[in-house]
């Protein structure tokens, strides 16, 4: 068994995945045709070409355009279940997915249509595929605080299905502090809190996410390494980072994958994890992120086992379930090592 085979069989969780970012060109076209929605593309190849972009804003432009084909509960169900089938292929046994309700309610799509479609697919994913899951609602940071408060109110009746709130979209110019009051209210309501920080934004944004939003996890966090005091804090507090290597490459956060800070993060004792972010747009689901990063950074079995362990440690699973899942990683690694 080589390392690619090892990765393919390694039990793992994915903690940084935007469900709207799993909209493959084939599904985008199919959903547009099913709902008779006009899109500026004639075929799958034209859509695939549109998925080529040079920076975060260009990506977001096509990302929101793709959302236009998601109009009803069945669309959100189909999108989510297709992703879960990919999880099964990659041996992702637990996933915590983001969704962007404001990107849909702004278009007149009912909040309940979105949540019902996604959550029913997650239920079927557990029943039919054995994949456990959690659902996290993100606020779009380029919108204002009032919109975030309104979205939080819409989420309150769905506390049994939505476990956390997050913060995504354009980072620069929208520091975490902009949403401190919304996050405080979400925490009081019992939601877990996460936030994108330190992808394009400076280390100060990571500080803001920790001190002002009081997050449980940092999504991305690459630029935290520019501040040793911040790194020390993240290590002491064991604040996880949900890192997305192929996303970072595609959005030019790193120029080359062999310059990616993931190995350095692990060497410093950070709880770093590997995730796919928006895999339909960034060139690979979670195993492809593992494989390409392993090759670029010369990661060995011990690093890979640590990444898998971290993915469960950083999850919102109950402690007993974390212990069980990490035990599966230990058993898998021991079996591999005994045969090598």
C-alpha cells in the first residue's frame, strides 16, 4: 500500500466545506434545465471554463452566479447528497458543512427550503452511508450586521438542525469585530462559533476572531504564522485551524503547494486539519487535498495520522464519539505499519 492508498482508506472528518461550493458543472446545468433557469452557458465545458479565476473576488462572482440554480428543497437535497456520496468515496466518516442562507434568502428562496433540503440529505447520508454530520450557518461578511441579525433570527426555530454559526465571503475590509454582537447573541443561544480569518486578511483578523467572536475554530488561519505570539496562543488554547490547501493554491494564497504552511503548522503543535473548501471550484475533494499536499510537503504516515486525529479532535462530535473515531484511526495506522 502506497501513501495514496493509505490516504484513500484513512478515516477522516471534513470540517471546512461550503455545500454551495460542491456544485459541479454537470449538476449546475442539470438543475438549470430542471427549473428552466436561464444561465449564460450552453454546455458543461463552458461552465468548466468559467470556473477558472484568478482571485477570491472572481471566484465569489461565479460562486454566487452558480447559486442561482438552487431554488427549492429538492435542489438542496440533491446537492448535499451528491457531496455525501463523494465523502463515502474518500472515507470521510464525519462532515461539518457550511451553508450561506443569505445567498438564498436574498433571492427569495425560503430559509426553510434550504435547511429542509440540506438536513434531510444529511439524515439520509447517516442512514444510508453511515456518515455523521453537523450543519453550520455562515453570515456573509460583505453584508451588514443587521442582515446577520435577521438571519440569526431565522435560524432560531432550527436549533435542532443547525449547531453553529460561521463567517465567510470577502475577508478584506470586513474584520471580525463587525459581527461581534451577532456572535455574542449566537453564543448565548447555544450555537458553536467559527470564522474565516487569516486567509487573505492579516493576523489581526485571527486575533479578532478569537477575542471578539470567541470562536471554537479558525477557518483557514494561514497568516497566523506571521505572529509568534498568536501561534503560541493557538497552541495553548488548542484552537483548531481548518486548512484548505488546494483552495489556497487556486486563490493564490500560496504560489506553490510546496510553500504551503501546513507542515509548519503541525510542527509547531497547531491543531491543523485538511479540508476541501469549495471542491467543485478548487480542483479536488478532501482526498485530493491530502494527496497533493502530501506529495508537495513530503508528509509521512505520522503526519497523515495526526491530520486525521486532528479532524476528529476539532469536530463538534461528543467526546465519546471523538474517542471512537480516533481509535479507528489508530487501528488503521497500526495495521498499515504492521504490514510495512
